[in-house]
């Protein structure tokens, strides 16, 4: 316990020191605070993506799923990475050419009528995704603190909230990028070390195979084994995979913040390949953990229980710190993206148009705290972490995807029809929140189609006479 407190304390001190080191870069310029003055180098870009994509929700959620259902659960998250390869190849150059700094700017540029009011539903939809992602990280970390220190889960969530909010608001994207370099290295070490420790505890590959042979569940070891039909697979990809052709607000901000086109593209693709490999290891972690626990542990906390049972060795503590790093490096990115989006797309655009840079930074910090507070309330009631991930993707897709895809076309729909489609999508999302419509792939696809059909309604434009 003493060693854990000392190492954990050192880790937190390093986070705040790194963030404070860059505070001068972010005190007066909103461009520096939010987009690093568009000067992020390849190292920062690489690690901030790696830190964001492999979060605690990813690790704990995927370990829990593969523990229960086998290694093939890998494809739930790997699907997103494969789709993102297409995003990188075909869209990053276009985003850089158009200088889109965010998804909301994309919508406002392509549907500019009514003073860019389309920013409001776009921002609201993205907040659904961001809040669910942040809540995933809060929830994953609360399990660790509760098991390690035996404190109440609500208190654990409060501690997490204060720490992550604290260093995120300090120096903006510079602080997030700098701390993500440190945390990205830690989490990569942690995943590799976990595989080694888990294999040893399970008696090696032979011991694991023996367990699943006795359980008559050898298919659990097969990465390509699935009980889903082709129809279910197609529905799943359509409902949850197509989102990643739009991607997250956090990723658009980093594309804009990169100092060059090559940095933006390769800084995105290289960590994507590493993420795909890491997800294989994480999937098999859950499978191996089942062989150790015999399947009797709670799948959401099986990894933490395993580490806690190993005792307080330095290696075990370092692995736990690496897991904490994975969680924090995802949460901080989505928190900052939410604060920037609200202050820039809502406050400055519609309320205080002549707002100074200092005021913009102030409002960004305020809304980082607000977003974190909303995520905190979500996290208290979360148990199935991966389901929350899918819910956030599905709901955001219903509101945004049709207008997004049509926005890349040469003949764009009118702002009015896109707003109407987003409104219909928002109604569908509300019905899902109240449990009237199930949050399942076929229903998500049906709601997206409804939005698309409304967006595509032809609008008769008044022709201006030649002699006018």
C-alpha cells in the first residue's frame, strides 16, 4: 500500500509538472491553448493519438467482453481502427486543405444558412459521444481505486474527477499532448507487462488451452470465431463502424493542430497500426484472465482483482499506474475537446461575438469542468463499459452521419433539410434515452436512414431572373 501511494503520488506530480511547464504557452492565446498554435510535431501527435485511443474504457471494457465471450470481441473495437484507415487515406488531406478545425466547423461551412445555427445540434450530438467516452474512463478508473484502496466508488470517482480536470484545464492541448507522451509510454509498457504476468500465472499457453479444452470452449481462443450472422455483422458495421469515417472532434483538432500535412497523416496512421496490435493483446488478456479466475470473477473488475491479488510488488504497481495512464490520457482529450467546442461554437458564435482570447480560455476551462461533471453523474451508474461506448457512437451517428456524408458531395442538401434531418435524429435519440426505442444496431440504422431521407428532400430554389 505504501509503495502504491508513493509511486502513484510521483506519477501525479509528474503530470502536473509537465502541464505547468507549458502553461505560459496557453495563458493568453486561444490558438495556443486549443490548437498548440498549429505547431504539433510528429512525436506529440503520435503519442496523443495513442494515449487517446487506448483508454481505460478500451482496456477494461474489452478485457471484460473477451473474458465473457472470447477473443473475437477484438473486432468490436478493431472495426473502428480499420474504418479509420479509410478516413486517414481519403479525408485527412481534404480536412487539411479546407482548414477545418473541427466537425462543427465542417457543418457550419457546408450548411451556412441561418447564421451557422447548424453548429448547435452538431455540438450537442458530439457532446453525447464525448460525455460517454469520459464516463467510460471515470468508471474504469473508479474500479481500480475502489479495489486497491477499499474506498467508496463515489468517492473514488470524485478523486478522479478532481485530478483529471485539474491538469487538463491548466495548459490546454499543450498540456494534454505533453502528458500523453509520458502516459502513452507507460500504458504501452503496462499492456506488454500484463500479458507476460498473466501468461505466467495461467501456466503458459498450455495451461490456458487445457482450461478451455476442459470447459469445451476452445472457440474462445479463436480471434475469428463468432456466432453473428452476416446480416448482424453488416448491421453492426453500419450502426457503429461508419461513425469513424467522420471520427471524433478530438482527432479533427489534432489534424488541424499538426504543423504539416505529412505530420497530420502519418501521425494519425502509425499509432493506428499500433492500436490494432495492442487490441489483440488486450482481447487475449481477457481470455487468459478467465483461465486464471475460472470465470467466477466480475468481468469488469477481473483485471484489477488479478493485479491486487499479486501483492504490492513494484512491477504490479507500475502496471496499475500504466492502466491509470491509459485512462487519464483518453479522458483529458475528450474533456478538452468538449470545452473548446462549447466556448468556440456556442458562446463566441452566438452569445459573445467579440470575446477576447483570455475570455475564450476561461470559458473553455469552465465547460471542461461542466462536461466532467455530467460524465461523473453518468459514471456512477455505469457497469457495462463497452456498451456505453457503443451507445455514444450510435446516438451521435443518428444525428450527424447523414448530413456529414452529404456534406462531402458536390451537390449539397439545403441547410433547412439538414437541420430537419438532425431534428428527426434528435427525436430518435431522445426516444432511445427514455427506453422507447432500443439502442440496437437495426434501430440505429433505421433512424439514420430516416435522417438521410429527410436531408435528401429536394428543395425548390427560387430562380433569380436574368434581368434582375
